[in-house]
């Protein structure tokens, strides 16, 4: 194949029983390129989550010159933000894949705002921790 | 100076090869590039994204191991560390296999068939969640 597919619906065997059922049970196969892009968005969210987790760990693991109370708060908030990112990765992937299968408008990422708020508060904690030290 | 025509600089490196090896290199160079399923290189970009993610996951797993080791909780180190390591290895190995399977599906059905399911995606998100919860527990345990 040297050209991109036209997304034709010739009789190609579709794998049955794919996980998760809630996504794959209905609709039509989208262009594989869209599914691959959705997968990469998922992976980007996972890496964001891993970065947040690593940041939360690093704050506490290395004895940084930050007021301990604020430092702990920032660390916990970053670790929670990581959890939110993993959740968004999975639920966002599911919603997008389902929307593409049913030719519906793509959903927005619901966790963006909570994540931005948590990240901002964590940054504020670090700032306060440095100022009050 | 006698002998073959001399190409100056590093571009002349072919001259240093034995004739058989030189022919092999020239033959390889003259081959047409492999056919691409998508000129946008979508499968390749996805494979690279999986690689980046596997590496990041391995990095955070190592960081978690450090925290577990310094916590002094041997049971936690063995059980949670073992599970985290197993999940990280699983994701890295399955990501490589996923690329092969996707490539096969795309070549056989020219993109009209569905790709494979998303169990690996769930496992990856779960591994991240496990690492986050473990580190949350470690941070709180160390301080409270």
C-alpha cells in the first residue's frame, strides 16, 4: 500500500470481542489513522501523569529548601493531579473512540479544568513554601 | 597516486570496504524504500509514542523503587515493587508486539479493518495509577 486508505467499507474481517466492549460494540470502524491519533493522545496524557507523579515524588524525596507543610501539600496535590491525568487518559480515550465510531462530535477533555486548578494550587503551595522558609 | 579514483573527505568511506561489501552497500542503496501504508507515518509515530511512554513509565518505576527501599517496608517493596516492575515490563513488551500486529492488520486489509483492542491502554493507565497511589502512600507514611 503506497497510498492512504479511502476508508472504504469493503468486506474486511473485523476482529471480534475487542476490549473494552462498551467502546467496540457499536458504530462503524473509523479511519485507522484517527484511532492511532486517539491512541497517541492517550499516551500523551499518560506521560503528563507520569511527569506529575515524578514531580510529586521529587518534591519530597530530595530535601529541598521549602517550608515542610507547604512542600507536603504541593507533593500530595501533584500526585493527585497525576491520578487525574491517568483517569482522563483512559476515559477520554474511550469517549473519543466511541464518538468516532458513531460519527459524533468529539468530546472535550473533562479533566482539563480540575487538573489546571490542582496544578495552579500546587504551584502556589511551592511558592508560599519558598517565601515562608 | 595510483589506484581507484579518490573521493576526498568522509564520503570516500566506501573505498575502504572490500569489493563485496561495497557492492552490498550500493545494492542496498539502490533498492526502493519500503512501501508506506500512510504517508503521514501514523503507525510509526504511534510506535514512537509508545516507546517514550514505556521509558517514562520505567523511570517513574525506578523512582518508586527508591521510595519503597528507603521506607524500610520490605513486604511493600517486594509485593508492590514486583507488581509495578511486572506491569512496566508487560507494557514495554506488549507495545512492541502491538506495533507488529497493527502493521499486519493495515497491510492485509489496507486500513479497512478495525485495529486491535485497547487492553494495553487500560493496563498502562492502571500502572500509572498504581505508581501514583503507592507514592502517595509513601509520602504520607514518611511524614505523618
